[in-house]
C-alpha cells in the first residue's frame, strides 16, 4: 500500500479512497490527540500562555509553571527530578551528549532508538554476552559506562521483566532508558516503566522520553536524580534550546486525572483483545503494552481485506525486517476490538 495522505488526525478510523477503514496504528495510545475534553484543556492553556514560547529557560523572564510542572512530572513518574525540553529527541540527545562529554563511554542495545545515539555510541554487539564482556572491560579500565535501552522494544525482549539485562554489571553502570512508549501506557496509572526497572539496581537510572505519544504533549523530558538534572540545566545545550510551550505543561497539570482514566480504558481494551485472540500466534509484543508487532506478512494482507489499517514503516538504521504492527488505543471501542479479533480469527481467510 502506498503512503496514505491525510487532512485530519486519524483517531479510530481513516478514509482510504472514499472507504472507511479501522485504524490500528500510530502512537496515540490514550486517544487524547482527538479527544474533545483534552483539546479544550489545551486550547484554554494556549489562550493563557500563547501558542509558543521561544526564549531560553535561563533568561531573566521566566514562567514558574515550568518548575511546577517538572516537580509534578517527577512525582507522577516516581523519579527524584524532571527536566523538560521541546521534544523527546532533544531530551535524549542532551542527556547522551552530556554524559559522553563527562567521560562516560556510551553503549546501546542493537535496535534501540536513534535518539539514544551519538557518533561514538557502540551498538555492534553479537548478543548479550558480548555486551556484558564489553561493559566489564570498560569498567576495569576505570570508566563508568552508560547503557542505552528502549523500555518498549515491541518484541517482548525487555519490558516488563527486563531479564535480558540481568547478567550485565548493573551496579557499575549508568542505565539510560528511553520510556517514550511507556509513559501513559504501562505501570500503575500509566506512569511508565520505573517500577519494572527498579529490580535492576543500576548505579544510576535515568529516563528520557517524548511526551508526544501517550500523553499527547509536544514536549520531551529527562527523569532522574536532582544532581543530574541540575547538571543538564546548566549546559549551553539546554540554555540555547527553546523550551516546550508553557501551554503544553499547563495542559499536563490539568489533565492528570484524564491520563489515568484513559490509561484504565486502554488496559480494558487490551484485556479484551487478549481474551479474544491467541496473541503469541500472530504477534511479538511486550505484555501490558498496546503495540503488537505482526509476525507474518500474510496477516497484514488479512487485515487489509477486512479494511483494517496497521502501521507499516521502515527505519533505515533498523536491521529487523518486521516493522509492521497494530496499535490499540483508548479511542477504540469494544466493537473495534471485536472487529480486529474477528479479522484475525476469521476461518474464511
């Protein structure tokens, strides 16, 4: 199928050649981007704070709202401190470049997101044993290495138990987790992956994330210890970057109850789907998450015959051939889940 050109946000349906299709794709996990109540909160905050704000956070004119929202973000997610930026990509790059500039060598799991990379980041590992020996060698040389991972890998290798990482020397490294696909979706109330990560006990745990997926906010965040966010706050990188819109953070503060309500609805839809479909037959997935990587190309064709649109895309840096997945959101109704399950289990296909 050729790229589909849209003129409006796709919620639970899209129109293709004049025909309505059910849409199970994207990253709007909580269904908020097209949610009328959420839009009203955002519009109200835009009227108060303006459409955007381009001045440095370190200038002499400041919004206390930034500090307030970051304090609530850290409490909500369970971290000691939070620092917001205009995007998740920028947040990850600020963190990685600062750690590298402080003398920490960077190592990334293969297939981790490109936002977690610098030009010097190593990711050429033949399995977890190779990574373990490389990290141990770095530690013996006197450095504290940084391990970069995605919390949600879409193939069930990490979240929710992160067993793949158990044999790594966690107590001697800094663990950086991109939780962009976790915030709003997994953990108690959709508050992210922290509870699942705690048993690893790294020397230091830092998360970076886009808030533009589950939480529907044009912003990024770094979550960790106060000393780390204070260090990042004083960098030229942070001083020179425009912040996210204050209206975005005002929306976050007003929408906390809505986030948790939608996260509960999403988990209901996931439970319904798992009760109707043999998930392991069709998908690779992280239990408790809303995205399901499709195992076989024939199932994409089956979905298409039933006018169900899945996400299909290609990252040039990815080695995996399979980058097709369905995504369930809180915007989907029970009848949508029933239609999706029926299309997969239809004996006529």
